[in-house]
């Protein structure tokens, strides 16, 4: 009975969480004249709304911009986080640890505080309304550094000493010891970074103005604003939202096993 109650509650909570997505999919295949009919399912499924997403909007361009920019940001943030985390773990000096505390202190600041100085800096570099300017502003992630630093701390000391006895330098230690040991955490970090970059709206909306450079989040906002009012094509808008979620679901399906292993290892080590 106890297990039955537990699983029933879990099912109810899970359904509550996924219901907005189910409703989005239902609306995306409904005809416009049945939106307010009160019927859960449409009389006729209009799957052509998904074709209209690519023929009547620039969703394919928005998807490409978001995916390739997010991929570049992942590479830069991972590289910078790996080397920074290694420094904070391997070099046990007071000034290094002070720098780590200082970096964490900047992470406590609201992100909106950095918008104005970052905008001024990027404008002086003539990188406004470019993907390069946005990538430059997202080059380093404090969260990624902290996350990998906490993972690198858990690398067994015996393995590190053995590698040093074999003549391993800093680079060899990073690529043969720390990275293989932290591959599950790195997979989790890739997913987290992609979700953050892919869903980011406020900062890109300040930098990017031309439609050819827009990301999915800005494109969806533009779609909703262009059809504001009671005559809005909600099926088309919901189909566009469903399409925009597809890359994240694919990445989650591919890396979910690594994420579970990473979270489990962190819990056990703790």
C-alpha cells in the first residue's frame, strides 16, 4: 500500500508537469475554429501546421542559429572551465584560493547587473548584432568552473600521484586523469550549458536585432508579437513551440544515462 501511494503521487506530479506540453501538442494540431470549443481532441488533426512552421516562418534559420551558437559556447565554456577548475584544485596556494572565492562572489551578482557594461564593451568592439559578440560574452561560465572544480576534487589522490610518478605533466594529468574520471559530470554540464544557451532570451534580445541573426527564443517572441490579438494563429504558434523543443529532447535522450550516473556518483561521494 505504501508503494502504491508513493507511485500514485509520483504519477500525478509527473502528469502535472507534462500536461502543458501535452496541451501544446493538442493545440498545435487543432483547427482555429475549435480552439474554444471545449473539446480536448480536435475533430480533424491538422498536422500541416508543422509544415507551415517551416514554410511561413523562419523557424529553420532560428533553430540553426541557436544550435550552432550553443555548440560553440559549449566548447569554449568547457575548455575554460576544465583548465580553470584544474588550477583551483592542483595549486593549493592562498592567492589561487582567493581568486576562486572572488570568482564565486561575482556569481552571486544578478546577471542583469552585467548587461550594461557588457553591452558597452561589445559595442566598442563593433560586435553588436553579431553572433561573435554574443559568443564572446558567454565565453566563460562561473557555474561551469565551480561544477567541474567540485568534480575534480573527488579524483582519487592515489591516481594523481601514480600519474605524476610516471612523468605526467599538467596537460597529461588533465586529459588522461581528470577528464576521463569526470566524463559523466562533463556530459551533464554539456546538457546544462546547452539548455541555458538555447533558452536564453533577455541578453540575446539586447544584442541581436536583425532577423537573420535571431535565435529561437527571439523568433518565437517575434511570432507571437506579429499575431497579437484575438486573431492570433495559436495552432501555428504552438507548432513552432513544439518544434523548438525538439533539439533539447534529443539531447536529453542521448545524455540522460550520463546525467543519472553523474548525479549518483556525486551523491555517493558526498
